[in-house]
C-alpha cells in the first residue's frame, strides 16, 4: 500500500491536463493470462496548460514491454515505468504519437476493474479508473479522444468480438486459429467509457428506427441457454429509446447498440458508448426466475444506461467530483421514465422509500458527503446513494421550481452548449438558469452542503381574520467538515384540507393564487399566510415529497388519520399511513419496549383506516399494496434516531402486525381470496400490483399468529406459478421454526441449485430472515459448496443481505453480527477492495445504537482499523470511526 494513495484529492486542486489525446488506436491480442495491448496515442501538449511538463500517464499493474515516440523506440533512461504510472520527461513540444506495448493478466484480475474474465469471456469495467489497468493513459474524464479498436483472439473460444461504436471490419488471421474485428467510435469519449468483450456468447437481436429515420441494430449478448430471458430487457430498451425522443428530444447516434450480460460484476451496469455491460441480474428475466421487483429493476437500469448516452457520454464530467452531473440527472431521467410507464405515484413512493432507507442514514452518519463532494480518497467509494439518489432529487427540485417546460428548455440548452464536452455542475445550472431566466445561484448549496435539512413546520389559524399561517424553519445539521451551513431554496408543495377533506383554494396575503400549491422556502425562518380560510384546516405538507428533507411538524394522530383518508395527493396519503404507524411503533420501541401503543386504541384505528383504503377500488392495486405495508424495522430505527435497540423495534413491529392482522382479518382474507386469480404472468403494472397487494395482505394475515395463516403462506408457496409468489411467500415463511418452512426452503434449493441468479435469492432469503441464530446460519452458508466470495452477486446475496436487510441479526446484542461482517470484508478486501469497502458501509449508523451495541460495533471497527486494509476500505473504516 502506497501511503500517497491515502492522501485525499480535492476539487479545489483541479487543473486541466498537460497533454491531450486526439485519437487512440488499440490492438488487443487477447489471451486469458497474458493479453498484449498495442496502443498508438496521437497526443499534443494542451494549449491551456502551463509550461511544458513531463508527460505523466496513469497505470496500475500494467507491464510495459516497449515504448516509442513518433516511431522511435525510447531507451530505458528516457522514461520510467512503475506500478502506478509512466513518466516521459522529454516529449516533442508539438503533436506526437506515443506507441506503447503492454501486457496484463485478465485471468488473475479478481478486482473486476480493467480487463477481466467472467465465465470464460473477456470483459471490461473502466469507470472510474479501470482503463489504467489496461494500458498507460491519461485516465481522467476530461481527456476525450476517438477510438479505433482491433480485437484479436482465438476464434473457437471467442466467436464474439465487441467494442464501442460501429463495426468496420472482421476476418481470420491467416495461418492461425485466430480471428479479429475492428470497431470505430466516431464520438470522442473519455477512457472510462471504453469497453471490449470477447467470448462465446449467444445473442438476441431486434431493431429500432429513430425519429429521424436512423435504423439501429439492437443486440443483447448472454450466456448460451439464457436467450429466453432477454425479451423484457429488449422491450425495455426500445421503450427507453422512444421515451427519450418524446420526453427530452434525445436520439441515438450510432448504427448499433449492444448490451452484454456478465455474471461477475461489481455494480449494476455500465454505460460504455454503444456497448453497455450489465450485471446479468439486471438483464435476465423469465416469469419463473425473476420477481416483479426484478422486472422493474431491469426496466429502470436498461433505461438508465441507455439515457447515459446523452447525460454522461455526449456530455461527460470534467472530473470525478462532478459524478452527480451524470448520475443524479440520469437517475432522475430513469425515475421519470418508469413513472410514465407505470403508476406514477407508486413509483414515487418506492423512490422516496429507497432514498430514505439508503441515503438518509448516509447523510446523517460519519460518511455524509455533499452530492458534489469536495474531496475523496478513493473515488470508487463515492458511487453512493447521496450522489445517485439525492443527486436525482436535486434534478427533480429543479424541474419542480422551473416547471416542466422551462426545465426541458434548460436541458435543451445544456445539450446544445456542451455536446462533446466534459463539464461541471455549474455549467449545468447555468444552462437551466439561462434558459429559464431564474436565478439559481443559491441552489448550488444543495450540491455543496451535506446533510438532510430538517424542515420544521407549524400552522397557526386565526379565527378573527380567517387566515392560516404556515411557519417554516430550515435546520441544517452539521456534518463532517461542515459545521455551519447556508439556507437553501426548498420547493415546498402543500395543500390545506377543509373539514370535508377537499383542498381549499390557496391565496397568499398579497393576493397571489397558488394553483399548484408550490411555495419556495429561501430563508432560515419564513412564514406564509393564506387568506379566506373559513375553519382550521388540516395541513398536507411536502406533497409529492417535493424536497429531500426531513419534515417535522406538530400534528396529532387524528389529523394524520384525516390525511390518510382524504389527502388528494397520493404520496402524502401514503405518507400519512406510514407516519401513523411510525408514531405507534416509535412510542412502543423507545427506551424500553412498551406494547401498549401497538396493541391499543391507536393500533385498531390504524387497522380500520387501512382496511378502508385497501377496499377503495378507484385506487391502483399497487398503491393499495403499499398502503398495507408497515414501516420497515430500519424505517423505525431512523425515526428513533438514537439509542436504537433492534430487538425492541422488531418486537414492536411484530406486535403491530399481529394487532392489524387480527383486527381486520376478514378484510385481509377477502382481499387475499379476491386477488387469487391473476391470470398468466405478465409484468405489467396492474398484474404486478395485484400480486403485490395480495402478498401484503398475506404478510399481515400470517402476522396475526394464527396457525392456519402459516398454512396459507405454505400453500401460497406450493401453488406459486411465478417467482414473485414463490419468493415472497418463502420470505414470509423464513423466520418461522416450522417444518413447512424447511420444506419450502429445500424445495426451492432443489429446483434452482444450478441457476446462479435464482440461487442468490435462496441465499438472500436466509440471510434476511430474523432468527436468533441468523449469524450462525449465514456463517454456515459461507462454506456451502455453492457459495463463493469471488462472485459479487453471491456476496451481496448472502453477506450484503445480512448486513443491510437483517437488522436484528446484524445488530445482535453480543456483537457476533459485526464480527462476522468484519471477517468477511477482510477476506474480500485482499482481492476486491471495491466490494469489501461497500460491505463495510453497513457500519455507518453505529453511533446511533444503544450503548451496548455501540460499544461492540466500535470494538469491531477499531479491530478493522488495525488490520491491513486496501485504500478503499481504509477510507470507509477511518471515516466511519471519525
Ligand atoms: N456508471 C455506472 C452507472 O450507470 C456505474 C459504474 C460504477 N462502477 C464502479 N466500479 N464504481 O451507474
Ligand atoms: Zn449511471
């Protein structure tokens, strides 16, 4: 480990590159254990850089075989090549060609960055800094070049040879068993968008004609035998291409669009120009192998990577501090796409739930960082919920404040102005401001300030003047390195409900009519007075979740119940149900467990209200299903905020589940029976909604504790004809000590033991199941013959699901869960630091635990800090300890 790797890099130190690269000519001689790369780089000094400097290229573990400048080989004293780079002190002052011959070992590459092997195929992952593991290069996003790539490999084992752009030539290498293919990408791109794939893969093909008439060949490459699992991904791709033309006027720009699915992949997928590489989990789906949630995830991620073609590829980031520029905007775009295709309000609920469960804890813990961080040690650690999901919320707020039309105009200007460039968040905001005429200078605080703002609201009603005044203050919590913060512009969408539940007209004191209920909070403290309010109204605040803030308000249970029955905003109606339950649950789990709140009056009122909503036929099935889901154990932990006892939380939640399951048993059983026939499987929103609602009812029924309800779940599993019904009934059965649980688990294993993606679910269900012996169960599964630490999907399925999806197991009182995670992470850290560091993120909320658990977590973290760690894990552990 080089100590220099542990020095933070700072945004304020940004300097333009000393040299530019115009064209890149790559020739790969692919061999599993020794791949030779010839690179011809057409370079020149950057006119914008200061005086002539030595040429310094990035490299990581690349072996230099030879080097020449303008065709003249360099002597050993004319350059220096190390583990981390290549320096040439003396290069021409004008344009020159640098020729490099290097070697790397894909087979030994277990970090899965650069060129590596997955199931016998060659593939690449270059974002953010993987290209330097393939050859020496200016491996930074502000160096854009056009690429010509020749791939040569054994023909029999690698019939497929792919790279970015369009195919231009292919043929056999005479007198050998080898063949080659040449690809050209006319669009200048940074090295992180480079990709190459070679192997023996099957493909399915289709085509798409763009709005201007370009015919695009679409291919999805998968392992042989998986061809029947690609239809959904292909359909999603075509939907995404069409949607981006209609909604944002963005058209595809090459003759082919290729997707390759691989089974060993650190993240979800990668938007390489014209050659997206995917974790196969986010491509492959068949009704019997993939759940509705998998189908939705595939649709979203296929769209996400496709949308990057404009937001990321045509316009890229100047430096990695600007990662949110492409990720936040592209997540926002994929969320809008999915919302347009399915029930919009349900998509919003799912996105907000995801934001709160993954980003809010990050933002309130030791790893909190701004959406655009000011410093980092290892950029791979910054592919976070903050950069992605909060980044998307910032784009959404911009759209809300500008209005859809001006936001679209702003994006049009952004594309027009910056096509082919590597830019910054400031450039993005300038385009939106210029196109709309709105001053967005204060909005920059959202990008630079970490932490979730608290929006504390109260409503005062004045009988005399018939006015209602909303008092708002924004409280900006201190985060690491940022003790004091500036107030931020916050779009706050609201409604005021009259006595019959209707929205009252909103007229501000100065006569302004708020037809859309949108206020803009800009000060630390601010008041808004509404006139003509006949009686005290019920406030519905932060409708649609119009800003990523933590809303606190003085509101009693009756008012929440009123919103739950009447709010015209579907998001807030759902939120009211959640808040109601959360209030009961936190009252029960705070300090010492007290069953009264989850058994008494309030709990039965909640149950009744849920039954009413669940029976409202005008509401979408999926929406009613969401209404029936109680806040998760981690939702409750977050609400409690400190002194967290995960056992008390679970006990409270299980009791509320029991109370509700009994109180509205007949309604739930009715729903369950009524939705029994969902017909042949279709992933569409309505069918998926029915399944989701039915399973939510089943979950509460089983929660009632009646034995015939457990039988109902077992029968549900046995009768399942699709993965959604199978996996959710298995999940419901999993915590129970019952032969029917063991039978279902064994049946699932027997049926799917040779199908990696489905078997991952079998590992995950056990890892997530709350049992006193979960730690031992998960530990035991580490030595299961089908388990491997080398495959990221399997690691996430077992270890990730345990650490992030099993709060009572991971936070077991004796600290065994923490020790288990630390041991796994240490083993993985030796070969895949990126993966290990991500797992260690599960410790981020340790300071909010009750003292005993907190002490165990601290001891484990200190043990880690004393171990030999990669740079990735070092950054997470040291920052988490604080
Ligand atoms: N840009 C990819 C995306 O679509 C993520 C790639 C991240 N990979 C990594 N090794 N950090 O979100
Ligand atoms: Zn992305």
